[in-house]
C-alpha cells in the first residue's frame, strides 16, 4: 500500500525533474547521452529503497550519502556529482 508521504515525495520528485528538464533544454548537452542529476536520482535511487526526498537531508549529509550510495548504485563520479548537486539544489 502506498503511503501518503510516498505519493508526496513522488510528486515533488516529478516536479523537480520537470523543472530540471526545462532548464536542461537550454543547454547544448545531449540529454540522451548525459542524464541530469534528477534523472539519475529517479532511475537509480529507487532501486533498493524509495528515492529519498531532497529535503530529508542537508548539504553536508548529501555529500556523504552520495559517496556511500555511489558504490551501491554503481554510478560514476560525474553521475554522483550530478545527483548530489541536484539533491543540494532541491533541499
Ligand atoms: C543497491 C542498492 C541501493 C541503491 C541503488 C541505493 N541505495 Fe541508498 N541505501 C541502500 C541501503 C542498503 C541502505 C541502508 C544501509 C546504509 O545506510 O548503508 C541505504 C540507505 C540510504 C539512505 C539513508 C541513510 C541514512 O543515514 O539514513 C539514503 C539517504 C540513501 N540510501 C540514498 C540513496 C541515494 C541518493 C541513492 C542514489 C544515488 C541510493 N541511495 C541508491 C541501498 C541502496
């Protein structure tokens, strides 16, 4: 059964993803090749647990969590930086 909090997190996550997508379109980066931090977060951080809300932790904590979860999610350093930047921007 989905909890109310889970749905709120999902809606929040989707609005962040949309906002970043709009910002991303103005850059020359190829979205198919280079995924945004929000996309990487949405795709990778839900595999083992619910994607944590950006507001759940502060900037310093996200730095540390990023390093721990990078190993688990098998992300590159660049991908991890993007996810952490996204989480710090959105918290
Ligand atoms: C392969 C499985 C796996 C993936 C992928 C994964 N996690 Fe986790 N995560 C875990 C496990 C297991 C724990 C609990 C044990 C721990 O904290 O090490 C955890 C715990 C956490 C916690 C709680 C830490 C705390 O101190 O309460 C956060 C936040 C978190 N993960 C964020 C993320 C983020 C962000 C990503 C995406 C980059 C991610 N996780 C991807 C397995 C995963």
